[in-house]
C-alpha cells in the first residue's frame, strides 16, 4: 500500500507541469512563510532526491530560475 501511494505521489509531482507550478510556489512560499515546517522544496527533496534525482534536479533548476524572476 505504501509503495503504491509513493508511486502515485511521484507520478503526480514528477509531471512537468506540476514541477513548474510547484517550483513557483516554493519560491513564493519561502519568501512569505520562512518558518513553514515542511516547505514545498523540502517535499521535493524528500520525495525525489533518492528515488528519482533527475526530477529533483529539474525542480531545482526551475526553482532557481523563478527565484531570480519573482520578487515580492
């Protein structure tokens, strides 16, 4: 059951559109809520760093790109 849940989560969060949207959200979230207990960026690291590093690096690339473009 847990493996099936993990698989579904990875499929959802690993989608190109979701990576893009969550990278934007992570930048905004970290600028507005620096004390958040589990940030979107940490969620991606936890989910993909070991299981699928390519997806994690795609996320980071977009995250850093948006961090230069988004100002609050």
